[in-house]
C-alpha cells in the first residue's frame, strides 16, 4: 500500500468517525481534528519533506490532542473549536473568496473556540459534522458549488445522526399528584 492510499483511507475513516461520533467520542474528535489540521499545515511549514514526516507530525498532534481532551476538557474544547472552526470554514472561503481570504479561517477558528466553550454539546456536533464532512470529501477533490452542496448535505446527515443520539429530556410526570 502506497502513502497516497494510506492517506485516503485515513481521511475517510477519520472523517466518518468524527462525522457520526464527534460528540460521543470527544477525545477522538480532538485527536482527528489535530491530525487532519496538521496533515494540511505541515507540508506548508516544511515544504519538500518526505510524506512520512508529515504523517508522523500529524499522528503526534492527534495524540497530544487526545491527551488534552481526556485531561483538560475545556482547554481542549477551545483548541479544537478553533482548529475545527478554521478547518471546517475552508470550503466557504474557497467558494466566496477564492484562495486569498486567509482571515476567514481565523475568524472561523475564533467563533468555533468561543462557541465550543459556551455551547459545548451543540457546537461539538456542528463542528465535528462540518470537519468530518470535509475530511470525507477532501480525497475526492469535489470543488465549486457541487462540492459545497455535498459538504453541507453530508454535514447535515452527520449532525442529524449525532442529534438523534442525544439523551432525550425527561418530561415531568403529569396527573400523578397525591392528595396530602
């Protein structure tokens, strides 16, 4: 198996995992977000390096993220909110501004971090669905309007699945008043 096939499989498996299980397995979402973001950023920071270095750095970043998620949940939540908000907003950047609007992922990251800390469960569902959908679709190279539509539909499916797995609220019992 060559490196490109391994990358494709890792993107698909990790994308599907966080798309459907991001809220339930928070530590996995943090690990995958760190892995995917590192996998995209390392080649830009260390151009010309072998792919195994990128893979190694991405695995280490994912591992550190998982450890943070287990030990320091709110710190990890803010960090993963920033990373997932940046990573998840990239398809919108390309659609709306081309490749030149570097401030949008920064803004997406800040919004993601704040929302993740304030509205943990719901933000976790949305961000994991957006990032998971991007990770699943990225290897297929879908771009333009069809890529955005596929990304939004897949994210909606993932978010709907995760919401359906939320514990239902317990309704108060009515009509069981005892006379005292």
